[in-house]
C-alpha cells in the first residue's frame, strides 16, 4: 500500500487527498477482511512515506486542525472563500461514477444538479448548503464497505441523505478520525497474531535501479532515450538512504526489522538487489516478466511457464550473501486487478480458485510450489461493486477452508522450504511490462529526471561548502527523499489523463521548489514551467497497469 508525499514542506498543506481517502476506504476494508478470516494469510506492504502521512492525518483529526482543504470544508464550510467553492465542489465529484456516485441516489442527484448548473453557467452561485451536502456525501462514498455496513453513524447519515447539519458533520469527522487513527494498530495486531507478514519499501518509494544507474533501463529496452544527465548524482548513496530509512521506519512502528522488501514497483536490478541483500533482507519480489526476460538472456531453451514461475530464486547479490526473489503471477494478479470487477463475485472466486487448482495439478511433482499474487492494495477495489466486499469475503473464505490450497506469507514459505533454484542473470525491470519504461525514456520523464539531478547537484554543492548543515540539512535531505519518489515519473507521459498529469507535474515541481528553498538556493526558472501534458484515457485512469495479453483469454462468464 502506497501513496506519495502530498504534503508541501513549505506550508504543511496537503495538495491531494488520496492518502486519507484510501485509508478510509481501502486500508480499513483490507484489514477488516483479514480480521474476519482467522485462517487467512497475506503479506501487506506499507510504505514509510504512506505511514508518515497517515500519522499526520491522525494528528489532524485528533486536534481538529486540518491542513487539507477538503477536510477544512467538512469541518468549517462557512469559512470556505466563495472563489474556492466551484473548484472544491468539482473535487468532491472525483469518485468512481458507477460504483461510488450512482450507487448513492442522493449523491447522484447532487451530481446531476451540479452538471445542470455548470452547463447554465450558474455553478459559481451554488449555496453553502449544496457544498455541505456534497462534501458529506463525498466522504460517505469514500468510507470502506465494512464501515458503511457496521457503523451506526455512517448508516444514519446515509439514511438521512440531505440537509446535513453541524452535528452530522461532527459525527462524520469523529468516525473518520477513529478509522484513520486505528489503521496502523490494526495491521500491527494482525502481524503480532501471525496472521499477516508486514514488509516495507525504500522510504519514499524511489525506483532503486534508476537512482543507482540510468543505464540499466537499456537492459530491457535497449534503444530507450535517457536523460541528459549521465547519472543521478550520488545515486547509490541515495538508494541506501531510502533503504535504511525504510528499515528504521518499520522497526520504529512495528517493533522489529522487516524480513522482506517490496522494491518500489517491483523494480529490481543486480545492483539494487545487492543493496537489499547487504541490508539483510531475506526476500524481495518482482514480476514474472522480469523472470522470463532474465532466463531468456541466458540464451538457454525456455522451459514451460509452470516449470519456472512457482518457486523463489536465490540471487547471490552481495559478498556471498543471497536474497530470495519471488515472482508475481501476472495472469492471476491482473485477473483480480482488472477483470473480476465486472463479474459476479461468486463466479470470480470460482474462476480464481479453479485457476489455482489447475496450477496445483501442473506442479504436483514440485517441492513446495508457491504462487505469488501481488497487486495494488488500494486502486482496484473502487471498480468492484461494494468496494470488492463480496469478492474479497468469498475469496478469503474459500481459500482459508480449501482442502489442498494454503494461504501463506513469503517468510513462512522460506521457513518451510529453503529455495534451491538460482538465478545467475538478472535483467533489470519492474512489475509493469517487465521494463523500467514507466519511469524513464519518455521525453517528459527524462526532463523530470534532469530537473531532479540538477537539484541534487545543488544539494551536494551546498553540503560540500558548508552552506547546508544542521537542522536545515536534515530538513533538506528529507525533502530530497520526497522528490526522488517514483510516482512523479509514473504520471509523466502522453498516455496518461490530462488532469492527473497536471496534478502530479505541479506537485513534483512544488516539491523541487521547496527543496531549493530549504537549501537557500534560488530555483531555476525551469521549475516554474510545465514538464509534460497528458492526452490519454488508460484503463482505471492509469493508477494501475495491466500487462499486455495477461488475461486476454479469460472470457466473462
């Protein structure tokens, strides 16, 4: 589970709401499903930059001092400047139209009224009452299904439907604060009970292989254009800083060092795995497409899929220290992420379990086979009816009681069966297409890398001259981590939606500007100029990427 840093260092204001919204809807529901199924097992990856933001929001709810404009509007709608109302109302309709708005008739009526007012040019005159109702419904729609079904406050507000008053808003804020304030403790309790394994990622979710060496992008895409900068300055040390900070964050919150690391976006290279191994991680994970490219690079005949995929591999990564690498089953993971949302939950569960049973028969003579299902923990569920409630309930229930399939975690598997397969050649790549092209190679992505590399060069100079030291150095280094995150580069590219590209372009450049301010260096004029523009309409809005043809042979029942 991951969200990049949406909080600006210079103001403390959150620019986008996705951390607290996904906490309310997805992180809460995922915990609930695991809590309801005592025999369920899963690995849950929580990125440190996400956890820091959840902690920040928990504090905002505890103090009722909000640094997010949407939450301020919920708490104090009368204080919203009139000029901000149209943009804020527009933001309150940024939700899945079918699964979150149309499902709730009062919310849909508000949407219809807004569309009519906007068409007539009157949307700037919508009342404070309209703002309040749409703000309340926005947050009700973003509540997890487990909360919507079980919490008396949520049920009462949904039944009331309109004309929400100050007491209603206070009740909703209290409910949201309880949910967000309990997220980390719920996962900690599940881990303490042996029901899940918690893993971590490098602190701000950077693409480690690219921090270390831009050139590894050519291992999977030989003709990919690269940034003008020959490399990211001091990249290996920066990668180590993120890994170390991730370990420290995890240990501080959960009381022990993580055994496993989900490298950001499953992106791996020989050098990045050596770094993880040197930090004594027992396991990491990537994608089937990386495995097949790596085995293909050895120029040996390619075995059938079942012979290579369903086991971990040992990588001799660092001074004789190995690390176990698990590889994601693309087909099964993408069925959940992209296809089953339109199926009846019972059909989807039956199909998925049938797929696993077929695999089990095909590897019956293998020692301790394991199928790795790895997918986004937040973005798939809004495309399912009721946030995936019936599918996830049925899936955990069926798998937990299956006579021959067993849910497990990566660490449990390694204890039960030490890996024997070795991978001598690794082609750098990620869980998106098996390449690094989602973060480098496009003209806008490369411009962003050059902007970041220039900022890092200025950072290094300020440190070397002593101009940046003490508390200012600590603050600037923390901000540098934020700028090095993967998400900014993900969203650059013509194939992404225009509004989302604009949001992340602006936020990336804001983060860079804040870094220069912390360094005491004037930011170059280029930081004020748009880097890229989107024109695409990708599936699921581009928040997830399906691998080509991974599920093309699966028809709707």
